[in-house]
C-alpha cells in the first residue's frame, strides 16, 4: 500500500469524523480489554485493502490527528518489510513483531508501539490475515492502575476469513431483492396419455406412446426477480420472472407426428424410409410465481414451490433421415392443434449450487379431441440461478 494513499484515507476519515459525516456500518463491535464496548469503523481503500479503527467514542477519534499519522504511515513500509523478513525465517506460521517509534524518535508524538502479526501462506511473506496494530498512547485509569490504549487496527489485504464472512453476511442481510439469470436443462415426459386419441383406426398400438428419453429435451432460459418477504433476516422470498422454454417431444421407433383432417396423430412410416430423428418442438414464454425458502448460514438449503402460466410462441416438426447417400432434414411449422396457453405447478430443491427442478402441466398438451390427451412433465438440473 502506498503511504500517500494510506495517509489520504486516514485524513479523509478524520475530517468526516469531526464533521459528523462518518457512516455507521453494520459490523460487530470489538471491545478493548478493560473498557466499555467500543465502536468499529471500517474503511475500504481503492486497492481493496480494509482499515479498521477501534475507538471508545467520537472524541477519541478526533484526537487521532495529534499523533501525526502521516509520519506513522511513512514508517509503516520499513516496519512491514522487517516483519515480512522475520516471518520468512521463523519456525512458526504466525509471527508478531513489535516496534517502538516513540523511542526511536522522541518528542515527535509518535505511537509508543506498533505490533505487526504476520501469517505465512503458501510460502509468501504477507498472508491474507496480516494485521498492523498501532498503540497510540497509554493512560492511567482513575480507579485502577491498569493501562488502556487507543488502538488503530489496519488489515493488510482482504482481512481474516471470519471478517470477510461477517461482512458478506451483513451485505446479504441488507439485500432484500435481487435479479438472477437462470438456465434449466432437463427432459420431457408425457403422463396420463391416451394413445387411442392420436392413432387412425386400425393402427392403435398395444402400448402407450413412447418418447425417446435422450432426445426429448427441455431447455429454459430466463430471469428471476426475488423479493424478501418479512423482516431483514426473513428466509422467505417471492420469485417471479419471464422465462423462455423449449420442449422437444421425440418419438421412439419409426413413427412421425402428422397433422391431417384436424387431428394431430402419431403414425408409422409407410415407406421404407428409416428416421434418425422425428420430433415435435415448441417454444413458450412463461411467467413463474413461486415462494422460496432460503436458509442462512453454511447450509445454503433452498426450497421453492408455486405455479406458472405460459403462451406458445411457435411449434414445428422435424424429420431427419438418410436416403440415397444424402441426409435430409425436413422442418414444418404449424399449430399442430396444440393448446396455446399452458399452466401448471413447479418446484425447486437444492443445496448450495446444486438445484433440481420439476414442472407439471395441468392442462393437456393438445386441444381436446384434436390430439394426444396427456400432460407434460419436465424435470432436470438448474445450472445457473
């Protein structure tokens, strides 16, 4: 850290304190030994270092400029370098080095003691938890012979992991709403289907309609807006947001989807042509509305349930086959007697970054009497949220 930058940050903080413009932070208080609870002021510098000032009251903070901290800042560089060198040759991972500026230069109102604690990390000198502790002076208390000190704790780097976790939780507690990009990847299945409604007379198979599992994919992209319900630390959120879903229904065997005489049917190929792929696909704009429970702490468990409503934007069939040395892909757009509006239930369950989803359409995929009477069930993984 450059001394000029550090000094400027300190002087700006002192000026704000004397004019009553210091903004209070929601951080834990750190009491000094033998004193009443103190206030903690945290300053974030542009290079992502953190400076912590621990004082008993505002009057004590206003006294700090008399100790000529600009001179102290100029001295910190050599002190930190010497502490770093001591840490490299030490036999332990944690080394505390003491310096006495007031004894080195008497009469300049310098701090009596500077204490630098250095943690070695992966062979480097300055670790992520190094602390510079400055004892400015020592006063005799009126009621006892003990000494107490005004302290300035300066964290070099990101601070301890506990401190970073505490500050992150404080930010999360204050954050009542957020917007997240989501990406779902899964599979489709047809449930409660009645195959006799989609086959011409005399061609009804004995088993229900089968979809090819790997080809009947579900893809969903969108944004979810989350709003906390209740108090600041409430785990309950309301989620809503636009999503664009793509459903593929790929047939197993040498069957194909056909729209004829006002009926969408599944019929076998009458010629010798062998299909590599034959599917019906839809794109739908949906709006989910869910309640989500997020636990605090290290568990990060989340559970959500609600419903959705969507409108079909497009639908098409695609046939892929190989004939006379050439691969053909036939694509045909149309309504295929699909219901324009879809609605249903959905839910998510997850732990940390692993989240599963499931969606169940309450209304049939096709219009009544014009196609397969079945509901869509989609399930899979939520990769982003």
